[in-house]
C-alpha cells in the first residue's frame, strides 16, 4: 500500500505521529502544507526562515530544530516534503498551479490513496481538486466537524468543504461526537464515516526539557487562548482551589488568538499564584511545562477533541476536562482524569482539589493514562485502523476509474 498523507503545519504533531506508525505497515509519503513565511503553531518550527515555494525536502529545513528522536519519526516515512505556498491568494492561478503540481506528483508515484488529514486543511488544495482529475481515491479526515463558538473563518471553511467533501471516497473523524456532528452539518454524505481515535502526541516527549522539575502543586492550562478554552471558568475556580491547597500554582501558557483578550488573573490566598505566558512557546518549553505539571486542565465551553489532552497524556499527566464534544471519549472519568460539567466552577474546583490533595487518586489516574496510551490511544492501533479504511477504499474503487501516470524511473 502506497499512501500520500497530506496535512498542514498546524497539524504537525498528530500527522507526524500517524506517519511514523503507518510507516511500519505501508509506504508513506508525508506532504505538509506551510506558508512561505509561516506562523509559529503546533510546535512547528523552522527558525523563521522564508522558504521557496513548491515542494521542499522537509528534513533539510527542520532537522536543526528537533531532537534526533523526533527526526527519526519523520525519517521512517518514504519521503517527507513541505508544500510551500506563495504569498498569493488561494484562488490565484499561481496557487492552483502549485497544488496541481502536487496532485500530479501523487499520480506519478502511483499512490493507492491520497489521505487528506483534515477537510479544512487547505482552501488551495480544495480548489486544485475542483479543477483536476483525482490521482487516486481520497480519504478525507475531519478534526473539527462543527465550528467552535468563536470560529472566525467558518464561511471560508464551508466553501472548502463544499469542494472537498464530494470528492472523497471515505471520511475519518476522531470521536463519536464528531461522527454525529459531521452528519448533522453535512447530511448528504454518501460514503462511509469512520471513527478512529487519535493517539497520544508523543512528539513532544521526545524533545529535551532541561529545566523540568516536578511540581506537586502545579496546574497547567496550555494552548492557543480563545474564548471557548474556558480561561474565565478557571479564573473563577482558582480562588476556591487556593483556599483548599495552600501554595497552589497555576500556569496559563499560550498565545491568544486575534480578537481575544484574556481576562485579568485573580489574586489568590494562601500563597497561591497564577503565572501567565501569553505567547508562543517553543517545543522545549512546552515539554518542560508538561513534565513539571501535576495536572492539566481543559475547562472548555465547547470542543471537538483536544491536542492538549493528548499532549498531556504523552507525558503521563492526567487531565481535568469538561464534558463537551469528544473530550469524555478521551479523558475517561476516574480512570485517566476527571470530567466535570462545563461552566460549573465549583465542580471544576473540586476536581482540581482532589487531584492536588489525594496522592492515591493521582497515582491511579497516572496508571490509567499509561494504560490508555498503550491501548485505545496508541498510534499503532490508529495506524492499523486507518489502513483498514485505505484497503476498503481501494477495493471499492475498481481499476481504471482513476487515471495514473507512469511511475518515474
């Protein structure tokens, strides 16, 4: 099985983990779209370089910024290329030319399946597919089937989906709630929708964390700050936690999205404190935070799944999360974390207090996290399940339906 896996640098972590696991089962060619001058997101770092447009060898660009263990992950793939887009708009003919060349290359290598990691990954790719012949059957992923409450680009995503969804032979979502949402928003889908859970984001656990020291009173809220992330709820709960846990330390880390102004942090009693780091954190700094934290908190008001949960699990860190979207499908209440109702400040505070004050509970939750990432949240399991989807798509698309060019060489 030869697979072209197309993703975006905002999904660097899960895509890299999946490609590394798939490489044991198939020939994987990883393609990652990135703007010429990229934003720092999702621990994708290229040193602020301005890259030439087109397909670029990823190892040559990224190797200086990642540990040998991280580099070994992408080197398991048959190839790893950055698809560097120019500064022109998606509908510009130059953008179409760039992405049509990528699709032609997928045909030239005679890929059995083109797996587009997320339906919202690229308006450029959506337009190119609309005017090009598909090089092979398409499996289309969807990380966020419904918009977040503060979604700013939903109209553009609706257009991208209108172009992408009809061209796929199968769909992949990552939790049961996502399956229901995708059917609700797109009721005319005729092909199978497969629920395949993501694995823990082990990517960051392979990065060095020189200053990481365990802190039994550290609660971590991490990620790009947005209204739906529930920072306001945490700030309402924090004084209740501080009264019960003297010296508790909250770290709130991540760059706010445009248009979101984080609320002021409250003063805490009994030596408690809140530290804010409202900026992009490098991979090493993120690794240090998760290695130090006793508990991670995701007090979201709405969500699909959460990369923060899967990052925390990779470090053996349990999570207190709200019961929204697919979060309860990843955080098993009482097993790998605690799940509380959204916008219930008292329940959130009580859950955090339990995790901070009950060592036996924390030991049990850590054991549950370890069991989860070895089983239902392992990438080997995810890769095996996605390979079954590929096989089903190939069987369902008889020879001759998709045109192919000769394989070069």
